[in-house]
C-alpha cells in the first residue's frame, strides 16, 4: 500500500527496497471549468541539483525542450498539452544507478504555459499530485496530494528526490511561485540556477527576490601547488610560509570611505551598525568551499551607506614575497541566507602575477534595489591600509 504524505514529510525510497534502481515520478492535475481564452497547458520539469542546490549547467534541466539528461539518469516521457484524462498527466523516469555523483537532488516542478497571456493560474487547478512507483513492477510507493488552496500562482515545486547517507529519499514540498510569466526555463533561472558572472557584469539581488534581507558573501581561493625538487624546490618549496589571504569589506558613503570604523576585517569583525559582519579569519585558505564569509543584512544597512566593497589582500605579501600569481581558483559568491541558495558567482581567472591585493566585487544600491558588481581588479597595494586609501 502506498504511503500518503503531507507537506514537508520525507520518506526513504531505498531503505527496505535495497534492489530499487528505476522509478517513475508521475505528476497529475485537473483543470476547473473556466473560459480564459485558451487551453490549459501545464508542463512538468526536473532539475538535477548539486550541493549548492543549483543546476550547474543547462543540461541538468530536463523538460519538454530537453527530454533526456546526458547521463541517461533522468528522462521526461513527453508533454501533455491539455491535462485531460485520468492518472498521470506527465511522467519522468529516473534510473538511480546512473545519477552522476555530483548530483545531490532532483526537484520536480510544474508551470503553466503562457499563464499571463491566457489569464491562468493554479487557483484554476485541482487534484494536483505527485507520486512515485517502482518501474519494474508498477507498484506505487508513495503519493502526495497537494490540496486545493492555490491562488494566483503560476508555478509550483511539487517535490524532490535526494541523497542522504547512502539512501535515496523523497521530500513533499509544494512551494508555490506567483510568477505571471513563469515557464520551466524562467523557473530554472529564478530558483535553481546560480548566475555565473563575467568581469564587469552587474546583477540585481533584490529584484525578483521579494523578502531578501540577509546575504552571505563567500570568498574563496586555493594556494597553487609549489614546485618541488632541485635547488629551487629547496628554496621555495614547502618550507615557505603559507599564503594568508584576508577578506575585508569597505562600507562606503557616496562611494567614499569616511571613517576607519567602516572597514570590516579580522581586526574589526562587525560594523558598528551591526549590518555587516565578518565571520572570521582563515589563515591558510586550506579546504573546500568558502575560505572567508561576510554576512550583510541589506534591509538594515543605513540609508547613508550606498555600497559595500569586498577586497582580499595577502598578509605580509612583500616581506614573504607572495602574490596572487601563487593563488588559484579565486571566487566570490552571494548566497541567500534564508535558504543557503547560491544566487550568483564570479570566478576570477586572469593572470595576477605580482599582484598583492584584489578588489573582488561590490554590493551597491541603485534605484531602490541592491545589486552586485563583479569587479576583479588586481592591485599592487602591499596591505589593507593602502588598499583602503583608494576609497578615501
């Protein structure tokens, strides 16, 4: 007998089913009788997500325009243009054994095609459900009925299949999106895809992200591998000091640094307003992920401050004869603190030989919005004081 789930409930698919390899995700709905000037066309899609909760490429987005993932793990079985008839309206097949190692979860969404022009929304839909059955025997394993308290929403995340401690599990979500022009590809950009920026690109953080308040600014880098062996290996090998990169934030008024208290760094971890906080110094840059993080409460930043510049300098760079040419994989990213979803990322990939400091990017106000600018400007400033003078 299948398990009937409520919103937010999670259940294991593979515990107790050790031989389970192939499942089918069925999604269904019925449309109420409304004359809106066009047929109802709801589209199911699957998003293959990495650890960040985002798709890493457009190929990880399976929908009516891309019916099969390159790995063969996820396949959309075809578009139903009307939603008529009983049973599943659309199905997505998953081979759990073929899911790539970097994929942590697969989210299932439904959007209304041309919702705005057809004046349609999920308030006109009933009997929506998602279910999972074992493809080998057709036995339904679980079902989640989403209920009928929809309103103006035009897109919904029905649920997700995800890895957890060696098991595959299902999470009943039902997250609604009131987007008048929502299509699967738009949903991809808005929810599941981190925007990858190039040098000089700008992006709004708050437009389309109602309620966004706190963001986490993650900065990362790795020390490049040192040469080994011979005379130069003995002189510059592992006996040299580790490179200590320090992230800082300059909180500016009209683009200027007016007081030393507006510098947030390892010696002043929290801005006096409480709106910008450095989460601590990493002395080596070792390990994966962010090396240092700065949390900004955008909603509480006083009106007189218009931008926050994020910089990184090498501690005692001149004395230690170190520079950014010895650093690799440098990046800055912005994460929504509400759900830890990465919003955008900028990878710094130029040649930075002999450069001892770097202006990674800036968060700034513009016409009532908060935006991010990917700067990537390297400098030869020997320390934080000299770097700060650029803004005085």
